[in-house]
């Protein structure tokens, strides 16, 4: 993710015909802070910069969110399910990996590669003994750029709300929505 410069922020704001006061209101920061950031007098905290960029994105009206992209029906297995059950579900759904979810909370992932690593008799093992780390999680308001950055490193992103799994996003979902 490339961070915008003070000049980038000023240019976007003026192109959108927003005053510093209006942008400050939208980003829930003070107008003098916007002026100081745009003037290069202060380096904002990342959370502040994110609020400003999100406010600019909202003003453009082209912000795509995780909640817009996600599949609400999440094919998953539990840690106590057998690896054979996970393999069967992967075959039925044509997915190469699945999230491992316990009581609605993502706790890991399992893929064909995990099954192969587990060995010849892996089918009888519980998924919890063969699984890998969990896919990263985001909330429904996460931007498509945040999701894309995660998908550069992971096979999927889990969307959670209050810690509970509410959806899943893969690279194919992002590509389908943007084309």
C-alpha cells in the first residue's frame, strides 16, 4: 500500500471540490489538522490518515467494501471433523482450501497441501492436527484495497463481525467484482 503525500491529499480534496472543513467533518478530525497535514507540517498517525483517505474515497462514491464482496455462505470444517470429511467437502465445493471454524470463530485453515503433508493415513486425523494458520480477518467495512493487499499473501480473507465469521473473500471474488 502506497501512502498518499500531503500534495496527493490536497489534490484529491480540491478535485472533489471539498473544503478542508468539510473533509475534516467527514474524517472526524479538526480542520487545522487537515491544513497542517496538507502543508506538510505534521505527519499524521496511520489511523488518522486512513480516516482521511476513507472520507475522500466516500466522497468519490467508488468505495467497494468487504461486505459488498463477501460470500455469506462459508463452506468450513471444525477442528474435530476428520480430514477425510474436509477432503470430501473440498471436492464437493471445488475449493482447494477451507477455513476451520469453531463456534463461529476462524481458528485455522486446511488445504490439499496440508492433507498431503499430514501423510498417508491423514483421513482419520482430526482437522485440528493437520490444519495451518487461519486466513486473515477483516470487518465488513474494510476496503477492497485492504482485502487485495491481504490476498497478495493469503488464499482467502475471512470477514468477521464481532469475532464471528460472516463471509469469505477470494481473489476470484475481487476480480469478478472489478471486471
